[in-house]
C-alpha cells in the first residue's frame, strides 16, 4: 500500500485519517499563514493548503501527500487560531448567537499532480457569557483551534446547529478526502480490491 504523508501537525487530522483506515506519516510544514490584503477566507484556505502541500512535496517529490487548512469566518472576517485569551474572547463573542462559516481546503499531490477541494459548512453557536468564555479558555481547548473552539470537544456544548460536514469543521472533511485519495489510486484501505 502507498505511504500517505500528512503535511500537518494536527492530531485531529491524523485521528480522522486513522478513523477511515489510513496510517499517515505526519510531516509538519512551516509556511507563512499571513492573510493577503482583502483575501476571501475560502481563497485563503485553498492557498494555504496548496502551500503546505508544495512545501512537503519539495522534500518528497514522488510521495503521496495530503495537506489541509481550516478557517472560521463570519461577515467576511476570518478567524484562525487565537493568539491569546483576548483574541479568543473576541472570536467567541463574535461567533456567539449566530451562524458562521467553516472552510476546510484539502489538497492531495504526488509527482507534480494536484487535486483539491473546499468543504464549506455552516455552524450556529449559542451566545456565551464572559464567565463561560473564561472557563472554556482555562480548559486549554481553544488555544490551537480555528475560531477558538473545537466542535469535537467541550465546544460541542455551545453548538446548536450544523449544516455541512462535521469532520470538515473538525479540520478534515472525510467524504471529500476519500474521494481525492481515490483519484490517486489510494482509496480507503477497506475498499482496496473493489472495482
């Protein structure tokens, strides 16, 4: 079976790939994630995922590489990972009591060939008061999450509705990922041998 390299240090993406039978090797990449002036959040995500894939491919040009990037946005404002408690508080206050959008871009590359997709989901979060935000921050969960929450963790207590991909909101849309890997002859392992 082909070795799959995951251009990410995300334990969530690693766990999601393992959930569907892959055994990826993480190869974290360092790229500049600064948004470009006026850049649309969906375009930003695709650009960043492509940059991660390209960075990993420079080291392993013939390898099968998967890269992804996730961002939360509301009213055109993009929220990545919070820098500190005040930025997390600002994010959670902006998201509370309304719908927001979560974009996850996925790129698969091998030997100069690329395939990509963008998963877009809508999430509704209830309004959080200042004490809840402080307690949530103190849990440690929001610190490395886009939008300062994790739908698969304690943050699930704040989510009132979801339209789209649950795994995409976590950071890797599994349906789309399986389809992309299949186009490179690497379907989920339990499907090997089916035609």
